[in-house]
């Protein structure tokens, strides 16, 4: 440890060593190295803390993790194709990040609440979000698409890092619910019914530069909120590399806020699952926040509007493809005799079926009536909305019986006006 | 009936809200032991404890962003922003998140967050402590904005904001925090609908619309005009989003002339919106153009010259002279 500094200039004594020791005991000592329990060669690794978590994963669970990763990769390919065919306005591919998302999502429990950014399609799968509903936003028929209350999986957030603060606030709400439940239980003589819950806030290495990530970690630490910050370091914020975002490993930043930070091999689904399960337990037990940095790689483009060949080398991409999360788990399952050819064939068939479902349902996604936007701007009645809706109704009625506008011409204008890049 | 200042009325209103709504809570910098820089939350932490009166780290985006998360979990946070000019670090959370969550969730989620912002000048303060940024928020759909001008309204409107399922920003006229008036804590009476404008004084020659800190100025101007033989109607707008155009329209149809007064810069301000709407709604009743009285197109000036910046009785009377000259 470095020199002890007094916390204020008015503090006559040196920093209380016991307080420092207590803080260390609460935080635990996160591993100094990146946690990896399954190497790119499919051989198991060892970690003094997390191997115990990995041992709990039965062959059935491991096969499930593989099936999820294969399914979401197949979905990703299909969504990319749909965008290329003009069926989606934009797509945000996740290929390369399957282990980070499936491993962490599968480690969560139903009562945990998830705040994603906009690339967490794999996490959505683990939370039973209908993947066709997930495409509503990208098809331009909704700014959301699913009801977060059904799955405890929040809507995607496009303004980077804004959701990290929502996650901390939600976690502060969980703390208050637990106190209210405890008080009610004490009053009634019944044990508290509220299950311990935690929150996961997803964000990327690019978003880690946003002020809201800093503020969310300050608040989480101040109130010891049950939140797990899950940073997928996929190495590129569109065209800007991680080196421009940070001079130190992102997981190291947690130390400055006073909670544990762990770097995990984000392409190792077993390690991600173990580390996330540990972090969620830590949070649910009232021990405070954890930062997980999943060290991974965005293999494809940032979005379908992006061209990675302009800013990165093929050699780098090839090096990361050698660490592919699906390939290494497949090697492990085969070498341990936990899965046979029939299993992998069935996974592929299931993936094709999912892709066909998504393709079919995407075409059928209903275009909303703009009246729903009038209805949902406010929760309570609003005179300006009512006035503008009344005008719209009268204006629309004036076109009754007329032929609809020339659709091809309108589409051409829309295509021209489309932005070429988003976040 | 009991007499109290606006600051005390908001304090009492918050106390009642915290008592009536167990899942409401206050959040902000220095609102606990200190009771807020204006002492509006004085004594509340002692009664409700630190989980309900939350002294937060110094971070406006953090305050509003975590309040959104608490609201998603079923709580009703009331955030205090210390001064008007400090709301901007939280602007992103208010405009891109708070205002839009109900809409983008197709009505599935509500975020009933209340944001209290002491605003406006006239207290001789330094940079970023005297601004009137209400128009920047009124332009954003999804937010409601109210501003009380007297203690009775202040007591009831803060409680109504807590009950509203939409996000509400309460702009509190800081130079009127010490204005005393009667408060009926038993019944809201005319304060019943916080989004309704009030006709404070009836007249026949012209209408003055004002809100928040300028309401007493508008009333004083109307009294001065009466001495010159002009009968003015004064409307306290109370709600900046939505705006009660029905009340304003009815008044202008009677008086034929309209002056809108606010502290915020005239250009792009709420006065322009009122002028445009009234010219659409009551064009044939207007005897003169709608005249705006407001701040200049400059950063809020240094305190030593703010008297030249702030609309006062004479500026309103000058506008009246112009309106009457048509």
C-alpha cells in the first residue's frame, strides 16, 4: 500500500489503520490477474476462489451455455442480414461477446434487475426477452419493444452510460424495500418475504469515459448499493481504441471507489459465469458494489453503419478470433465427453429455427399508429397533447377517401436522410 | 389559516408529502443536517431519517439519474438542485431519460420524479446563481413545469407534484422564499389544479401574464396603472408546461391587450410561445400586438447591474404604454 494520507487537513491523527483493515476485509482481495477458467485451447484453468463456482456447473448447464451462445450468434447473423436487406434501420452486432453476455446473464436470478446498454442481445436471451420484440427498436416501430416488468430486463439505452445511474438508483430502492419488508416482518412476526436482489449495469469501454459512469460508482460506493457494474471491454468505441479511454486496466478503477474490481476473460463463459455469480452474491449479501471488466472483443463492426477496415488491422481480428468463446467451450465439451455430434447438430438446427422465427416475425412487426405516441407522452392527461391530437384527427379526416401518397418516392427520401453512423 | 413564508410552506408541504407517501424521499446536496442552502428542508432529516432525506454526493447527473432508478423501483424521489445554473450537469438525464421513459416504454413505466430548482435573480448573487432556464425544459415533451408565487400555492403545489405520475420540475422563485402569506393547510381551495392559471386581479384595459418571481411585480404595476386610470387584469400562470391558454385567451378576449412578463431572456422564451398562441386563438380580439417584457439576450449579468436587467414595474408600464398606443 502507498503512503497513508489523512482524510482531512483537520485530522490530527494518522488514518485509522483499523478502518483501513476493515475496508480491506469487506472488499476482499480481488485477483491481480485476469480470471480464466477455460483457455482458448479448451483446457481448464484454476483460480483459488472461482474454480469452486465453476465446479457447480453441471454438464447440462454447460451444454445450455453453449446452446445459448450458438443461438445468439445465429440470431446476430440473421439480424445483420435483415439490416442489409432493408428490414432493419440499423443493427448492433454482438459476435465475439457471446460468453460475456450469456455467462453473466445466466449467473443472474429472476429477482435481479438488469440495465443493458444497446448490444446486450445475449443477456436479453437469458432473461427470456422475445428476440423478435428486441428487434422492434431497430426496425423503427418502437423506442422500446418489451415490458421490462415481465423479465426484469430494462429497455436499451442509447445515450451512453445514462443507465448506470438508473441501475444504482434501482439498487438503492432494493435496499429500502428490504428495510420496509424487515420492518413489516418485525411488526407482523412473519419473516421478510422480499428475496435478496441485486442489479447489473452493463456498459462498454467507450462508455467508461462518460461522467455518468463515474457518478454512478461514487453513488454506489457512498450508499453501498447492491449493484454489479459489468463493463464489456470490447476494445473499440466505434473507431477509438481502449488505449484512448484509459491508461490503466478498467477493473483497477474500482479500487479508487472503494469496491472490488475483477478482470475476467470475457471470452471464457465459465469464468464469466463464476465471477458474476460471486459478484451478485456479494451485492445481495449487502457487501456493496463490484466492478467486473470482461476482457473481450467486438469481432464485427460497431454497427451496420460502421467500417472497421478503416481503423484496425486484420491481424488483430485474427488473434481474437483464435480466442473464440464458442470454439473453446466446444473443445472442452467434446474432450470431456459432455456433448456429442448429435448435440451440436441439434444446436445448429435450433439456431436455424430461431433465425427463421425472427425473420418471419420481423416482417410481421406491427407499425404503430402515431396516436399511441400521443397517448404515451405523459402518464396523466395533458391539454397540449389533447389539443394537438384533436388537430391531427381533424387534419387526417380531411384526407379521407384520397389515394395514399406515393410510397416509393417517400422511401427514397427517408433512405437519403438516414444517418450513416450512430453511437 | 396560518401565515408563513414560501420557504416554510414548501418545508411543510414536503413534511406532509413524506408523511402521507411512505415511498417518497428527498435527495440533494446539503439537504440533511444543513437543511438545504435555503433551509427549505430544515429539520426533515431529524423526523424522517437519512434514508428518506438523502444527502447526496455533489453530482447533479448522479442525483437525477439515481432518482430515475428509484422511481423505476416504485419510489417518488424529490430532488433538490441547489441553484438554477447548476441544473445543467443534470440536463442530459432530465431531457433524454426522465422526460422520455414513459413514452419509450409504451406507457409501461412511469418515473414520477420531482425536481426542485430555486431560480431567478434579485438576490445579489454571483454567476450561475440567478438564472431562469425554464424554457429549456418546457421545450421537452414529457416534463411538467410549475412555479408557485405565494405560500399557499407553494404548500399545495409541491404535494401535488409528488402525487403526479409524470416528472414535475418545480421552479421555486428564490427571491420570494421569504415572502409571507396565508396558507390554508386544511384545504387546497384555489390551489386545487396545479396546472391551472389564476386570475389574481380583474381589469378591462389589458392583461398581464406573469409567473413566479414576477407576480408581485405585475400586481404592483397594475396598482400603479390604476392610479393613471388604466384597469389591468393580472394572471399568475402557475404552470409553464402545460400552459393554461384557456384562461389567458378568455382574459385577452375581454381586455384586447396582452403583456407577458418573465425574468428569462425574451428571445426563445415562454413569452414568445404565449404571444404566438394568443395571436392564433384571439387574433380578432387583439387591439395591439402581444408585448413581451423579459431579460436581455445576454448571460445573466453581474449582481451590481441586475436591477437594469430584471423586469420591474416601470418596464411593465412602458410595455402597457406601447400596447395602449395602437
